[in-house]
């Protein structure tokens, strides 16, 4: 594996490295022409190339990926078992900006499928990616549905601070209008934090807050709203709600931003107060380039700078990762043994046929049979010695 990610390089540099589906298809075609089995994973937070064989694709990565970042980037390399371990942990979300982020599983599957469609995978590479996706599901169970339980509390504290600053600025004590966009784990964690410990009436931020939730699935939004006693909004009303919301929490799994700069300007035009947009999306739900001054955008990297600090969760996840890697190693060993046994049977049959063919001219010569037995026995012992080594 060779790649760049948000873990070792600036997020904006890595973000510019992201490739479109058409670009990935073109590069996969070039790998096919070189006879290289490879999978190219490219997201907002990482672009990595996985391949099987002796080909050295570091120079290809340096030439075709690194320059896209227009900035200094750290290129990481891993081989053999370390590359497999890296893929397993990436697929499980253990290396995502939001620990345990499930969207990366879909992105890995899509990348692998693209390579299969392009004809640049083989049985062994397919086995690794298939097992990585299976392992990710098991590891995510160990991580838990709420991968970062403190994230909701940090979002709540940020909203309270925004209400306090607004009250100090203009003396406005009206309830904050809060809009939560999304219905997944992140949105649920935020709503739990917001509804479990609301500011009391008379708090400087106002009479607590009024919360609405919307999602691309109106039924999902309705279920979530019912669970936490907040107002559901149809997706068609999202833009109207954003116009009046004091705070919007974006928590949608989307491959592209929901809100670009032009839309943000249109939705906030004429506001008397600034809007606070908290973006938990991976990738980001809001395109921050050219946002109007009336929008205070806060991204996940600010809200969850210590998302890896939960020692209990990390211990569970790493233990699950070790179990999945051990299981994978056992499966690969069995595959190797099976291939060796098949080869051994073929070679033994060849030896036996040759020996008996030579002995056929002298019927009753038991020496030939003994010779076959000795040759097969020596062959078996040599191969078993290799397997045990």
C-alpha cells in the first residue's frame, strides 16, 4: 500500500488529491495494461493504492497523485501483513476523521468493485478486500454504534457558547432555533446530548432551544424526532428552515457537499444575526470555500480533536482487529496448504506414472514399485518440511 491521508498530511492538501470515478477508471485501465492487480481508494481524507505483486507503484503515486495536492504531503508505504492490517483498520473506520465512521466501508467496497469491473483484481486481492469488509462489520460492533460518545456533548457546549455570545451581543434572550440535518448515529448522539440536559428557563442563552430535525428520508427524521421529542421537518423544507435557524448541525452521509457557497449565501442573505453551522459530515456537508461572513462554520476536526482518546473503546476495537487479522491469517494459510497439496498430488502422480511406465517392460519387477514409494515419500517429507517452516 502507498498513500496519503489526513492522519499525516494537511486535510486541504489530501482533499485536493481526491479523484473522480472517471479518473480512477482511467488509471485502472493503465494498471490493466501493465498486468497489475490493484485497488485505488480515493476519498476526501485519503487516497491510497493497494496492489498485489512485485510491481513498484510508488513512482506512479508520486507522479499521478502527490502533485494534485499542491502542497507538502507525507507518503506512507506498507507491505505484506502491515498493508493488510492498515486496510482492515481503514475499512473499519479506525483511521477516519470521526472514529468508527461507517461511510468508509461503502467507499472501500465501491473502490474494490470498480477494480473488479475493470478486470484488475485476482483471487487473492479479492479475498483480502472481501475479508476486510467482513472484518469491518465485526470491529464496528466492538466500537459501538456511537463511536464518539463525547461528540454530542462537545456540540452541545459549542451551541451553548454561541447562545451566550449572542445574548451578550444584543441582549436577545429568545430561544435558539436549532436544526439537526441527518438521522444517523452522529445526529442521534447530538440530539441525545441536546435533549438530556437542556439549559433551564432563564439561562442567558434564552429559554433553552427549539429543535427540529430533517433527513433525506422523511420517515427516518420522523422516527428520530419522536424518539427525542423534537419537531420533524420534511426534507423539502430544509432550505426554509436553514434561513431562520440560529444553529444548524449537519450530520449527513453524502459523497458531495449538501451546501455550496452560492447556496449558503442565498440562504443567509439578509440575516440580522450570524448563523452557526456545525459540520459533522465525512466528507464535509458544507463547501467552506467562499462562505459568507454571516456563517460561522465549525468542522469535525475542531469539534472532535481527541476522538481517539477513549481508551476503553480503543482497546475493544484493537482487540477485535487482532482477532480478525488472526482469522484472516488462518484462512490464507489454509489456502496456501490447499494449493500445496494440489501441487503435491499432481507431482506425485507424474512421478508414479513415469516410474510404472519405465517398469512396464520388466513385469514382476517389484523394485520399480519400491522406487515409486521412496520417491513419493521423499517428496512428501520435503513439502511437509516447507509447510512447517
